[in-house]
């Protein structure tokens, strides 16, 4: 069973996830469950390297075996994430999960607004709340559409980025609530 969010506080477990190859594996598994050979094809690394990284992710609890499939009559394990999102939060033991999520969201909003300002968009006092409302709705909408694809789709980061953008643009025309949230958000910039 995949959790929505898993909080990781243990520094040794966090070290497992910050390795660049393991981060790429986790990113790939965000969209689809995959076999080691499928990961090899996408990442361009040899099978023994990917297998070693998968073993470390399994042992640390970031992924699990989600099934098995046969390719040319050879059984191969299929792996999936144990959570849709991992919060790597060393030293946050005194905070509740909700407090960690809210702190993370605020950091994202501040960084986004700082970058928007850098490219010429000034924000107003209502921007953060409008942003939170719009992006929460968009995430829910996009996730429900992507779930309709099922597990057999071959989604990499670039395809996923384009798919998300396409869904948002199309739904903005079809969904009056999303259109209204986007207009409200855009009106908070000067």
C-alpha cells in the first residue's frame, strides 16, 4: 500500500535517498512501477549498478516489490514507491507531520515568489493564499487524471512534465473552478 506522504527523519535513511542515481530511480517510480531492466533502459546504467541501488532503496523502505512480470518467459520483479512523496526532515522530530508540510509549502511559496520577482512579477499580500488554493486544486486534478492512465504507461520526467502542462491547459478551459482560481492567482501579481 502506497502512503501519500512519508516523513523520513533518520540521517542514515536520508543518506540512502540523496544519492543521485537513487533519486533518479525514485523519480522514475513516481510515475510508474518498473522492473530493473526498464530502469536500466531509461537511466543508461548497467543492470548490476541499478540492482545494487534498488536493493538499498528496498532495505531503507523507499520502495517495495509491487508485482512480477515475464519478459520472454523470464520473470522479473516490478518495484514501486512506498509513498507518493517523501519528506526528508532530519531534526524535525518535535514538529507534527502537518507542521512539516506547512513549513515545506511556505518554503516553496517563498522561493517561487522570489523567482517570480526576479523575472519581473511583483506579488501582493493575497498571492500566497491564492497560490496555495490553486496549486492544491491543480495537484488533485492532475493526479486523478494520471491515475486514469494505469500502471503500464511509459512515463519519464519530460513526458510527465508535458502531460501535466497539457492537462492544466485543457482543464483550465473546461473547468470553471480552475479557470477562476487561475484568474484569482494571476490578479494578485502587479
